[in-house]
C-alpha cells in the first residue's frame, strides 16, 4: 500500500495535473495507491476539484496559514490511520509529493525498486528542470562549514549517501515514518523536509536516491524587491527561508551553537544585500 500525501493551495490547474499523474501510476503499480490531500484554504476551485477526483481518498482542510509543514504533518498522520485500518503495515509506504511535480510514468515503481534494496531506508526522487536536464530538487549533500549548507550535486561515489533532501518526491516506509514521529508541523513552512532527513541520518536511517529522474519540476525563483527591507521581511516571513522560529528549531537540532549560526546567517544576508545596488533577492 502506498499513501501519497500532498499539500495544495490555490493551484487548481497544477493540482489537477498531479492527480492525473498519480492516476497513471496506478496503471504500472502492483500496489494499492491512496491519496491524502491537505487543501490549505484554497479559494480558486481547488476544493471542488479534489472532491470530484476519483483518486483522492481523504481531504483535510486548512485555514490558509498551515503552509507546507503543518499541512504535510497532518496528511502524514492521516496516512498512518489509513495504513493501520487496512492492517497492511508490512510493505506499506508514505509518499510525499509536491503538486508541481510532473511525474514520469514509472516514478512510483522506480522508487519501490530502490526500496527493495534498502527496505528500511528513505528513498528520494530527483526532478529536473522543464527545459534542461539539470537536477532541480532531490537529495542534498553537505557543503562547507555552515550546519545548513547543502547542495544538489550528484553522488561522488557509490558509498556516499545523501545527508538530507528536498521533500518534492520522497518514499518513506511506514515503520520509518512512525519511528521518526512524522514531519514536524511546528516549522512555519520551509525546512521541515531538511529536518526530517537530518533526524533520520542521526539515528542511522539510510537515505538513498533514485538514479534516474522521477519527473520534472522547475525551482521556485526567489522574489526580487526594490528595497532591502521588503526583501528582509519576505526572507523572515512564514514562507521565507530565514524564518526565525524555523531556523532556530532546525539549527538547535544540529549544533549547540545554534544562536551563533543564526546570527551569522542573518549577518551574511545583510552583507550580501548591502553590496548590491538594487534588485534585492529575498
């Protein structure tokens, strides 16, 4: 049994495309596929689309302030219930899927094949940009001395495992999900996926990646502002990568000097923007 979990908000056309992709997976998968969607207060017709979809098993509704982390945490809890109710704990999985991933027809089966070789590991799928073959999201590897510095470079050797991952396409065995006590919904939006991978590696749960791409997904380009202050407010907002509460939560799990690294992160942000004469990125 595979329970797909996803968080959506005001992207009806994109969400419809994801649901069609999941439906195509069922043609190639030998496992039962259920779908749990959190609609975080959409107002563009997404709710009606989900109710009409033949592939959606459960819809959870947020109030527009749940964002990715809380939405996915709620979806994962519902996935646990579905798996337990089916009494299919053995060989059951939770699959994280962002709604903007355009799935290859064999994405689910590719993930399952990797899982067969590493039964109690987390399997991460790579996506590529629409117009080129570069990796856009996927497994992440440590880079530099900053505790939260990672990059998307390909494996350097067969013995090198990712340190964490982007949460666009991630297959997690039910037992692993329960052992990790799920996605931490206290994160404002971003970094909950990074946290999940860090926690997994800390207790010896292997993270492996699928060699081929599982689909296409362009990166979200950073917003550009005319004023530094506006860029700063976006950077530290609930959806920003520099949200204070989320950064503190993640850094405190990686280093005792979390307060120092948080201060360094903010200082570097300002130094880089002070060196720019305009077009300030959040």
